[in-house]
């Protein structure tokens, strides 16, 4: 079961409020999906994710396919059972990983042959197999295999990849066997707004459950990212969710929501936590800085997460420089809470018709280091 209800919208590329309804739970949108690439959101248990308000998580078909293998996950009860998460799961098809991680790959209209970045073994994936593998994992939202051109890339290459991605979306749709799991195609088109519009229109005709925007945040300037998103969202059906893949600083989430994006994922809150960086209402905090050695204050004055309620910056710095595992857990806890709370605040602002004011305050707080509450 998969349904999307759009509860509020003020235009084709404007902030929206909605709800994704699946058999495993209802997710209010705009939503952020914590990333659990290998079937775990690093350092946290599913109970901890739930407690901080996560409603849906993302995992990665490519990584699970290579290790431990989709068959192994299926034998152990499917991905939800395997990782003990009973909420909705979206899996990325692995298109991006094949193009960014595999040491060797050869793409044809048939599919993609590549070598594993783990052990050099050779593999072949095509759109049909990628749908079948995600169905075998038992996930709630599946993504079609796509071809993600590099950046910058010659225009003919970008056009060829977009045409192939469109054809692969058709094949994925035909290959689908489980109507319970939603299927999203990926809108590609490089940095060519006209091509992105065409792709979105063609995919719209195919009537998918939702639409992903891919091939962005691959090294281009931010203005270009948003120009591409702004070119795409008005061409997509209003009553289907839009998912912007892998783009996600806090500033990006706010900019994406402003253009009518409903779903986000990004490794930044979890990865940066493990590198000692916290996202706060006042901007970024690098916890190892000596300035925090005797700081009794919380990571973020405006945050009421478990970490901020109980621990000082001085203690977190001590844990981090001592390479204590708790440092990674506490920083991950805060960063994800911050992201999920940011989504809550944006949804509240949209509901109250004050998103523009929220956005101004968000940026003002960062300029003031979080001291002015606005
Ligand atoms: Zn916090």
C-alpha cells in the first residue's frame, strides 16, 4: 500500500504539506530520511531513531546486494526484520553508487556491468533485476535504475544518459510484480533545464507513485542545483511526492522545501557527526576545537535532544578527542534530531502560512550564531 495525499500547496514550485501512507506507517512531508546504507543508521538503534521522530529511513540496494547479498537478507526475513526497523524503508537502486564507486563499469542499453568496489567481482544489473532485488528486500519504496552522468559531462553524454534512464524507467515499471511497494523513476538531465523538463514530462506520462530528482549535488554550484530543481518540480504531477536524492545540508533542506520538494536524504548529519561536526541552530560546531574544552553549555542552546539536555560541549569534546564510541553516538543523535526537528518546524511554518518568515529567521539565526531567536 502506498498513497500520497497533498494537504496544502501554494503553487507548482512552492512549499507543500502532505502525507505518505504505507502499510508500515504514515509519514508527514516534507520529510527527511536518515540514511542506513548498510541496513543500519550508523551508531543508532531503530528505537532511538523512532524516539527522535524518524518515520522513514533509506537504505541502499547496491551495498546490500554486494554484502551480505539480497538473498541472505531475504532468507533472514527481509530488510525490515533483518535490521529490526518496522517503519517504511526506501532503497536507492544503486545507480549512483555504480557510477561513483565501482572501479570498472560498462553501460549499455541492456544494463550495467561493473566490478565490485569490495572484491573486484564482476556483476551485471539491469532495470528488471534492480526491481526484483528491491522486491526481494521487501522495501516499501523502490527506485528505478538510472544512469547518472558525471559532472561536468559533454552534452551528448548527458542526453544519452537521460534517454536511457527514461527507457529504463519504462522497463522497471513493466517488471514490477509487487503492487504494494511504490516505484519512483529518477529524473535526470544533467544541468540542462530544458532536458530536465522534457524528462519530467515524459516520466509524468508513465504515472509513477512518485518522482526522484537525481544527478544533483555532484559538484555543480548551488545556484545551478536549485535552477534544475525549479525547472523540474512544476512539470511533475502535483499529487505525487517528489524526492530530491542525496542533497542535504540544513540550508539545502530549506531551499528544497521552498521549491516544493517533499522528501530528502543525505549522509551529512550521520557522517559529519562521526567527523566531530555538529549542525546547530547557530551553524556548524567543530567539537574538537580547543575553545570548547571548558565550555559547560550544550551543543545547541535551542535544541532539546538527549545529547543537548544532558551533556556539555566540554564533555563531548573530551569524548571526541579520546575517540570514545559514545562521542559518535551522541553527535549522531544530536545531528539527526536537529534535521528531523528542522523538518517539523518547516511543516509547522507551512501549515501556519509563514514559511517565508521561517526561512528568513533560519538564515538570520545562522548569521547571529543562534543567539537571536527571531
Ligand atoms: Zn541537540
